[in-house]
C-alpha cells in the first residue's frame, strides 16, 4: 500500500509524462483515463511513424499498468489514423498492446458523434473508441452511481407471481457501450482553447463507476485538464502531466474556478459556475472563446442530457435509412422533421403519420 503523501496529488506536472510516470510507485493509482496525442508528426513516412508512435505508447502504457492498483481500471480513448486515403482504427492496434501489459479487457465503448468531417471516397467517420481494461478481476464497478432512465420506466409484469410489479429496475439501467456525449466544439460551454477536450460528463461516468471518494485518478496527457476538473468535483485526487505550457495554464485556470487578473475565465462553464456561486453579474467577466459582446447566463441556455442526444441520433439514423430505402424502391421519402437546422420540428401531417408509425415499429 502506497503512502499518499509520497504522491504529487492534485498537481499537473508541466513536462513529458514519462518523467512523471517513472517517479510514481507501483500500484499507487486507482484509475488511469486519458486520450493520447495521435498527430503523428511529419518527419517519417506515415506507416513508419505509426509503428514508432505505437512503440512509444507501449512504453507509456506499461508504466500506466505498473502504477495501477490491483483493483484499478484504465480507459484509453482513441480515434483513427488517417493518411493518404488509408484509415486505421487505432483501437485495433492498441488492443494487443494493452493485453501485452497484462491488463484484462472489459469493454470497447463506442463514442458516437452526429457531426464530423464529411469523407468523399469512404464512409464519414462518426465514432471513436474508449478501451476499458482492468488490472485484475477484482475491480471496482459502481453501476448504481451511473444508471440512466429505462426506456419503458413504468412497464409492469402482466402475469405470473410478479404481476403488477415494475418489470425493470426503477433506478434505471446500465448505460451500455454506445455513448453519445456531445463533442466539445462550438456552442459547448466547456470549450477552451484546446482543440480536443473530453466532455466532463463522459469523464464523470468513468470516474463515478470505477472509483470511490478519495481515490486517485491519473491522466498522463491532461490537455485542458478535464480529468482533473471532474476528479476535483467528485472528491477524488488527481495526478497528471501536460507538455504544452498554454494548455497547462488552461487546466490550472479551470481548476482554480476564479477569474484571472483580466477578469477572464478559460471557458463559459467556469464563468457561469462562478457567477452562480458568487452572485456577481455576468457582464463583468469574459471567457477565452467569447465572440459575443457579453456572456450568456446558463438559465437562458438549452442544455440537453446525453439521453436526448442518443434519441436524436437514433431518430436521425432511422430517418436516413428510411429515406434511403424509399429512394431504392422509388417511393415517396419520409418527411424530414428538422430540415432548417434550427431545432424546430415540422409538425407531422396526417398523410405522413403512417411513415412515422413505421419508423416507430422498428424500435
Ligand atoms: C488529446 S489531448 C488531451 C486532451 C484532454 N483529454 C482534455 O480534455 O483537454 C493530448 C494532450 O497531450 C499533450 N501531450 C503530448 N505529448 C505529451 C507528453 N509526452 N507528455 C505530456 N503531455 C503530452 C498534448 O499537448 C495534448 O494537450
């Protein structure tokens, strides 16, 4: 058992994560969660660069496995390597590396996105993955802390011993392995100057399910500090590193929750949290990404849950496939209920109701 006082708790090391990792004792952290950099540099041919990158990642992952406690978990979030028309899903290459670090695979979580770059000569990429591995079979998984609403919350048994009782757990269901947390891009209140942040809610799901209060969470590639911010919010300790001083600064400013000397915050979320906590007026402050003259208050913003986005995506995919099927058969396409991109739904006309019912039947 490691003495926590030896550890750089609640600090983000400014520098190369390998230096930090080498200093950490064996079996000292409860959770590793990270998204490594995968812009592979230009000095090599792409294929060679990928192999070198994977060798470097193997060194980092061996260290992460070494510092993980026997009850611990590791989540590695990766996308695809794309070069000259070739696309390699990186989780395929990371999976054997993680197994070689004597870790046990638990889930391959698909992080689906509604938006992204449109490909011309292949299908557009609409997901990344999170690989979850544990150090042993005796790992923490607090399902009750992260349940989501059941699809048919009020459905009851209609016969047998349990007739009349709810047929599903009223506390909600397991969220499953397809996640739809909105990417932190424009219009997202968490957005900082960092180009590829984790959404805080996604990290909250991981931290709440695989750690307990006062546990230690490590992110070797902290970026804008999302893992540290969420660990702090849920009373866990964090440890991490970030190579770039400008992102390191953003992470520290997010953690401080206070305005800087220019009355500025690293993102709209920290600004809104601050005015809600202190009662100060929002007009006094700015945030790094601000384009409008003044920041908007949270009470005036629309904030949707992950469930909403999942339903939206499901509806959209069903619509697109129904439109494709109709096109193949030379039939009238189903009506697009949100053609204007303003979030307002076109009311269903009587003659379209049949198609709507057909779409629902696929549930
Ligand atoms: C994909 S981003 C992580 C973003 C982070 N998840 C967030 O929510 O902001 C990867 C980060 O790793 C940093 N980085 C790259 N090489 C590093 C190294 N050797 N040690 C520490 N940080 C590094 C990059 O500067 C970048 O900010």
